[in-house]
């Protein structure tokens, strides 16, 4: 069994710096983790960051031929979990195109479930999303030329 924890973060919602993370466990052992800043020209939202984490984790699973295993995706985003379960409809928004791409990608998976968890149970993924943001800010503080390009209200 594969369990995936996902998280998305945004510094200012909407429009701030967005980061994501995912952690994959197989049979109780961590096999992979990833965290990074999301590159996107349009204004970001927390929902976009959450969906980016999900989409990225699914791409990893598919690329590593794990799409036919039993998979549980755990997220602290009620919106994402309920939309993926078909309980809530997705409406137009900054995340909508990524929602559609994710739904299309899910067709490649044979046994996948979504479970909402409280934020406290998603602390490892949450820490990684924050780490990505902190590393992003450090890249501006260590180089004065980079600091000039620091997004508004993110570097002090």
C-alpha cells in the first residue's frame, strides 16, 4: 500500500509565493519526498498550491509505475479531497485548469482513495512546504541583487 501526504502553501492568498510538498510511503517506509517553489506567471492561490502538490505526486507515481497499486492520498485541504471524491464541484478559479489536468491524470490509476486529515496529522508535508518557502526567501537575503527582485511583502 502507498500513502501519499500532500501540502501546498502560499505566503499571501491570493498572489503570493506558492510552494508545495509531497511525501510517499510504501508499506510504511518513506520512499520519496519532494518540496519546491511553484513557478507560475498568474496570481497564485492556496488551492492551486494544493492541487500542484497532488498533480506532482501523481506524476511521480505514474512515472515510477506505481499507478496500479493501492494508493491513499492524505491532505488537509477539504476542498481538494471533497472535489476529488466528487462530493463538491470545482468552479472556475486560478486552480481550475490544474484541477482538470489532475482529473485526467487520475484515469491512469486503478485504486486510489482520498482522505482528509487535520493539519496536525499533515505536519511532515507542512514542514516541507514551509522549508521550500524559507529556502526561497534565503535566496534573496544572500544576494543583494536578488533582493531587489524579491516579491512584494515577502522579504524584509
